[in-house]
């Protein structure tokens, strides 16, 4: 099969586009012409507002950027992928993934942790995650998915009804030549659309790029500064006048004996010289450290990551559970739900089936909080004991599949019936005003067995009367 004149090197169920259709679209400039979504000198360069001379790795190597990206990607990647199905009661339950081999292993060289991490990193760095589908020969079912390098993907909108993706060679994903595929073969997860185009995702580096570069330059300059030991720890003063030769000799002797690795040694100097120490952290350097802290906070703000997640102080007055909930609401939730929706639509799930990530992985290490939550769910008749045990990876126990509630609890309907009486607090009357039947006469002539039977019948009748 060929698309745009190029062969597809693997089995795909792709709608081919003829050269005639291509030329017609180009000539008419359909929908604003080709390559009308993103115009840039290098894919991804515009998103971080970097000049062509700057290497993007300078931004990504800044500690705050690296910490934010890895923290978010790691927290989402550790969540288990589940296939759930909606029941007649509008409740989603987890089902087996036997009908979808792609949910057992995403592709030939990645597991789900690596795949999700690659997906999220692509969004956080480039603003877009492009995932290519591999289909089986018969039926066209998706059997593998590959996260592509965003720098090798170009979105093309030839007209209002069609969207195509230009894919440059990517041998790891099986793309050996440049090809064009329709949108049905790409799962496109888009980050924030600041510029208004639905296919144009923008990375947080668009806003954090300058702060990241500034922080990188502060660290680089400080490294060179201390590497050369350019900051004097003290000054030698002389009351008289020294010629240039004597001054140079004293300077060289001091640097050789008391600088570099010799800092801290006892100095023996000429009596006419006076040593005046300098503060260890001058005001200029203190301001530099404050500026560096500001750049870290600005990068974290663009990624919506709380500072305590990347090594900052834990805010006082807040519990860890509250902080993690804020982190989930502000940062993780939109990324998780977007991943679930786009992946589920991309692999073609049946109606009523959805992809969900198991959020229990976010609190796996917080055993006290998880145990308190499960206890509340069971005692509140929301979860059965065996369901709570399953969450803790514990086996079922007999009788644990039922919901439990205390006997003294009454429904609101029963309470309403009680309050509808003339005297709601009166003692409950028996259903029958008849007196209880008298006990049967016991006769020794009937024998002991007949007496026992008669007494048993009497007890049964009294139970019926009391009911």
C-alpha cells in the first residue's frame, strides 16, 4: 500500500490518498493550504520561545524543569491501566482485557509504565503526544501503539473534512520512510491550546522557558565563578606604597600558599601587611540565590506542581493528604482524564467500555490514610469488607461480600411513619388483643414423649402470637 506515493512498511488499515487528490488540494489551497497549523523553523522550537542558537537541552537540564516533568510523569505512570464496563445500574466495573491485546502490552519494546511515562513527557515537553496505531491484518483491530517523537510529526489540514499527519522515519516505531496517514491512525493528545487551534498544543515551557534559561545561566555562572575561586575570602592591605614587582610577588605567594586546596591553612605574612576577611556570602550572591529560588518557583508554577513535590518546604498548617489532593486537582487530574479519553477512543473500545487509571496507586504508600478511608467506606455501608480487602491486596473472607449496617439504624421512611402517630413515643402495641393461649395440661398417663410434644407446640403458638 502506498500513501502519497510512499510505501507503508507494515500492515496497516489506512485510507490511501491519490496523487490527484493531493494536487487538487494543494492547487486549491483547501482550508488555508498545507502546513497551516504550525509554522516554525524546527518542530517544537517555538513552544519554548528559544532562539535558534539555544540548545533546547539547556532548558530541559535545568533542575526545576527536570524535577517537574519527572515527578508528573512518574506519578501518572505508576497508575495501573484498567478496562471498565458500564453496567445496567450505571456503575463501572473492571473487566478482563482479553479482547484487547494492546491493553496487555502496548508494543514490543515497552511495558505500560514506560509507555505512559513516554506519553506524558511528550506532552509536558512539546505540548503534544502523537501515538501511532498498528493494526492486525484481519479485522483492523489495534494490536500495538507507539509514542512518536513530536519533532518528527507534522499536522496537515488540507480541507475542512480531512486531517493528515506527516510522519518522518522512525525505525523504532516501524516507520522506515516519510508517510502520510489520516487522523484515524494517530492518537493525538493535545496540551493547553493557548493559541486557539485545537490541534496545536503548547508546552508549559512556553511560559517557563525564560525562567529556566535564567536559572540555568545563574547556575552555570556560579559554577565557573567558584571553579576559578574568583571570589576572594580576604584582602591584604599595606599602609605604605609597594612597587609592581613586590605586589606581584606577594600576590603570587599568597595564591600559591593560601588559595584553592590550601584554603584554611594558617597564614604567616609580613608584619607590614594586614589581612581583612570578607563575609562568606556577599550581598550580591545572596540576591543571586534569591533569584535562583524565584526561577525554580516560576517553573513549578507553570507546571502547576507544588514546591514541596520538587524538594521545597512543606507548607505549615496543611496535612499531607490535603497537599496531595491539591496536587491531584491542579496538576494530575486533567492529564489523567485526557489520557483515559484519548486512549479509549483511539483503540476503539466497545460501547459502554472505558479506560481508567487506578488512582489507588497515588496513596499506596500512605497506609494510614488508605486504611482510614476504607474503614469509613465499610462502616458507611458504601463498600463491602471483601471489596476493601481487595484494595489492600488481601484475599476474600466468608460473608464479606455483603454490606453491613448496625441493627439500631432505621430508614427515614420508618422514622416518618413513627412520627406520624398521635404519640410517637408510645410503646408498640401487640398486633392482637387476644390473650396468649394457656399452657396445655400435662398428664402422666400420656407418657413423657407426648408431654414434650405438647410443650413444644405451646412454645410455637406463643411465638406466633407474640409476632
